[in-house]
């Protein structure tokens, strides 16, 4: 979500790896095309500092709408210096349904060498991530664990023993090209 200033309206930006996830991005565009101004475009990024590889993405943005401010304000706050940070809303259990979980996995999930599904939560505080874990447990009976990726950055892991349950929850909503992110779907 993008909002330049607290007094501006919000827009949503979607981007994915090109060409690998182009089909998925185009399916998102079909959902949101009525609130966008232009179709998806391909962007070439600057070389990755670690690998020196040049990557491409395919992306589109919605138009700015006051109605999107509600969602922005749920997930973003400003500190005393007016710096923006991500947060998890206290009512996340009410918001997190099977469809939302599927899109979370497709957008910010991954699979590790042990076939566990990871939910990247790097931008959230540990307390916020624990709130997400509670929502996953209470809403879907998914037992998760955390791994620390870097200092002050964690990911939620849905272990292999929970994958069949996860697969049955998200299967109706997963795009086929993203099914690899949940072992039980492929």
C-alpha cells in the first residue's frame, strides 16, 4: 500500500517476478482492473548488490481512493517522528480468513528445503508476529514456529506436519503457478 502523506489517499501496488509469476500478477489485475488506471508493466530493476544479477518485475497500481485509507490505517502507523511503520491490527483474527491466508502465502510466502511453508514477516515487530501466530492457531488450528532471519527480523514457519491441513485450507484460493509454496498442493 502506498500513501505519500497522511492527508493523501491510498493506492495499492502489486508486483511480482517477471516472467516467473506473470500469470499470477495478471490474475490479480483481473480482480482489480476496475480500480486501476493502466495495465501491468514490466520493470527492469537495478543490479542486485549481492549477486549483481538484473531482475525484472511486472507490476500495476490502483488509483488512489479514500476508501483504501481504512486498510492503510489498519496496517501502517506513524511514530513520534512521523516515520511510517508496519503493524498488525489487533483484530487480525477477524480479518484473517482462508482466502486472505492464501493470498498472504502467494505474495509473501515461500517454501524451504524441508518443504515447510514460510510467511515472511520481516517488517513486523516480534509482538505483532506473535499476534499473527495466535490468529493462525485460533482460526485454522495451525501450529507455527518462528525463525530469526536477521536481527529483529523473523519469519513464521508452518512445519511439514501441518502442511496437509494448510493445503486443505488454502487450496480453493491458490493460483496454480503459486501452488509450489504449499507442498501438499503439488
